[in-house]
C-alpha cells in the first residue's frame, strides 16, 4: 500500500471526524493546542454527546520524538497508584497515520490563565496554592520513579468542574519524562552527557550543563515557574539564546539574587537554597518546601482558603482560550525541536549528544 493510500484510509484527525476504538467512539469538536510533537483536540463521546474528553494525537510519520508512549506510560502508572491530580486515561490507540490518547477533559492551562491577566501574574494566594499543589504532584511522580523534565505552567491545567474537582490542579504532558530508578528501585547512575530536553526558560542548570537530571531538577524548574506565577515574566523570558538564559540563572544565585527575589516572600530564598543544596542522589526536601510556602502565606497574611483567581474572576477562563500558545513571555520556550537523543524509557546513556553542542 502506498503512503498516500494509507493516508487516505487513515487521515489525521479533523473537526467533525469520528475516531473509533474498541472501547468507544469520539467525535472531534475542535483543536485545543498544536505543538511540535503533538496536537490536542476537544472530543465528545458519540454515544453521549454531553460527555467531553481531550484527545492528544501524535503523527506516526516524521515525528522525531515519540511523546505519546510516555504520556500513556506515566498516566497509567499514576492511575494504578491512585494518585490525584493527573488526568484520567480513557483509551489509547493508533491508526496507520497517528497515535492517540483520550483522557479526562480539563480546563485551561496555568500558562494561559496567567497570561490572561493584564499584569501577567497571579495573586499571591493563587500562586502559593498552585505551588503547594504542584509540589505534591512532583512528589507523587518522583515516588513512582518518574522525572517530568518539563515542569512549567502550560503543563498544569485546572479542573473544569468546580464541585467535582474542588480546585484541583492537574499535571500533564510527560513527553520528556524519564525513569530515574531501575526496576528494583535503585537509582540509575548519572549519564556523563545528557541532551538538553524540556523548555529552555524553565530548564534547570543541570540541563544547561548537559548533565543528567534528577528529582531536584524538577523542583528547580518548579521554582522558576513559581517566581513567574508570583511576579510575572522571568527576566530571561525574552532571551533568544539558551546560553544567556543559563548565565542569568547562575547569576540569580549570586549578584542578581536580590533583584530576582524582590517582590517574593523571603521564604522563596530559603526554598532556592534547599533546592540548590540537594544533590543528584538526594531526595528533595518536599516537606521543608511546603512548610516554607505555608509560612510565607501566614507572614503575608494570605488566606490559603480563598478560591483561585479564576474561580473569582470567571472571565479569566474565557479569556485564557484566546491567549496564544506562545505569548511574549514564552518567546524563548520553543522546545529543542531537533533533539534526536530521545532518551525516554530506553537507556541510550552511552550515546554521545549529537544535536546539542556543549555549552562551553
Ligand atoms: N486533558 C486535557 N484537557 C484540557 N486541555 C489539555 C489536556 N491535555 C492537554 N491540554 C492542553 O493542550 C496543551 C498541549 O498539551 P501537552 O502539553 O500534553 O502537549 P505538548 O505541549 O504538545 O507536549 P508534547 O508534544 O511534548 O507532549 C496543554 O498545554 C493544555 O493547554
Ligand atoms: Mg505541554
């Protein structure tokens, strides 16, 4: 069968099309997001059109990084463990042209919600509440033996059903996830030269230095994200060059520290010190981080029981749908699209990094 013929038999999902699987049929309603590795669609159940889901689709051909397999692996692992705050998986399948994953439909992501605000930052209460919940998500992911390696607000989404979700933040997108323990639960040794994966803006220093990542590096990305939620766009947000971003991240440990943390509760400084003091093999100090966040809330007289900003200002949810994927604060967050050292579930640690030149 020619490639054209195959395409004809299984075209890529388009609005109006029905996707059939042994466990159900879904109608494609609209596109939610298009990225370098995948597209996400809003779909409805053909047998009950009020039941909506999200469907993530990855083309089979010409895709340099197999992301969906990792999404399925991580989400099914978290589902088996009964972890909260990860989208429920409904079905996964493939056709000759694409692979797909049908999952729980959730609300806009926190990147778009933040950028829907004129000042591009959340209230302190919302930022601290998000930070607390995401520390829990990361701890659950790490307990299951997975690293995310792409922690950022666009990969966190809100629940759409206030009653059911009760202000829950969900973590998704495990296209860069990687196991950091072997099947016996032992830590894998660091590889000497790792590809820079993830999103430059939030990449930890280890990734900039082409070092293998560990749980504390997810916390480092989480930290940059948290400062952005509190203060607005990161100072290196408009940089085009990732070397420059890396240099700025180093400087916030020294001469730029005061400036960078200005406007954040001082507890954020203690959290940065804790993350920086954690080594590759150490477990991050999740409890200390949560304690510091709670102390910050008390000192700033912030009521952590207040609803999230988007629960008070409902227009944020509507406006978030019209915020582009790459807003001005996200200019530099293009993923390293030519990363062909896709070190996902297989260990190709001995392969040299060919597509990412060393920093120095
Ligand atoms: N279950 C869902 N419910 C609602 N929106 C979703 C859902 N899954 C994804 N999205 C939206 O689609 C966007 C892109 O999805 P996702 O992050 O999984 O893919 P991606 O960024 O293209 O990453 P990759 O291709 O590396 O997996 C998210 O930022 C979010 O806004
Ligand atoms: Mg994403």
